[in-house]
C-alpha cells in the first residue's frame, strides 16, 4: 500500500508476503532510516548508528562495536567499575532504609555514572551534591535531560520533514531545539575527545584504557574503509556511552529490583 505523508511517499507492508519482501528479499534497500531533521541536527549529521544510512560507515561502526567495544574480554576487564558503582548505589540507598524509595530517582544516576566511567574513564559528569571534580563539565541531571530530549526529538512528527517547503518556518520549534541539543552534545564530546587526546600525547607507548581510547586508536588506522572524522567519533561515543545502554539498562535493573522485593 502506497500512502503520502505530506509530500513523502510511504510504503506499508499489509501482508506477511509483502513484509518478507521488505525485511528479507530487499532488506538492504530498505535498511536505512529516512533522513529526518533529528538525525541531521541532534545526531551529528547522521553519524551515529541510530541514523546512519546502511553502508560502509554503518558496517564499520558495527564491526568496531562488536569486536572492540562490547566484546566479552573488554567488558570483563571493566568489571571492577561496575562493582564500585553498585557499592556506591547501595551506600546511597542504605540511609533511606525504612522509607519509600522511588528507584527512578536513583537508577538513572547510577547508570549514567557507570557508563560514563566504562566509556570515558573520567568523571565528566558530576553529582549536583558534590560538584567539585575539575574534570566534570555537566551535571548528571543536565545529561539526563539531554538524553530525554534526544529521545523525545527523535520521535516527534516534525512538519518540515514531511512538507519540505515548511521546514524554513520551523512552525513547531522542534528544529531549534534539535540544533541546541546537538550543540550541547557536541561541546560535551569535544571536551572528552580533547582530554583523551592530550593524555595520549603525554604518555609513551600509551595503552587504551577505555572505549574512547579504543575509538581514537582506530581513528589513526590508515587502513580503515571509512575515515573516522570528528562527527563519526562523536556518533560512536554517543551510542556506546549514552543512548544504546542507558534507558534499557536502568529499566531492566528497576524491574529486577521490583521482582526481588516482591519475592
């Protein structure tokens, strides 16, 4: 079935046979997401895997994730971080024993701290209660807001995406918010990348210590099929550190804790 969303054609698979044509027979043709404003302005010009079109960059990024970032050996080597952060969470919750506890107020904090250390080593995000770390450039509350805004703007119906001649007017104000959010993320990741590059230059025979180091190491590889530009590096960090894990991670933990308390 062919419909029109504004001026954009939209195909609907209305039967199992047609769905097979989309998902199996012609899967490579229909694998990419449409180029919407959210991918351009808040995801580094379609550079992260959420919005990147299927092709050489997407395949290369997927390979880096599977073989270097999320492989069992690397995750096992970082187990101590997860242990330390779990202890910190328990220490934070212990004084609240005997009182009602809203886990949604604590698990995002725990998850963001854990992933920040796993991916970037340094504590670039500070707790508002202890904002003394010189390397921290945003609070966890601000970073959580940025994440929530990213998720929201990724699913809104922006009129300019479907009626291109209206995009100049930005009638809903979504594009303005996307640009502001993209700027915030870009400044954050720029600081992280520059800090890691500076550390690499000050040490001889530098050994990668975290996932950002691994990405920078790959960026120096002259044999890469697709060069890892700054935007593409930011896109890799964006997914691995903040988007790919955060929401599902803390929702899963919350459900497990709820199940444990009900037993």
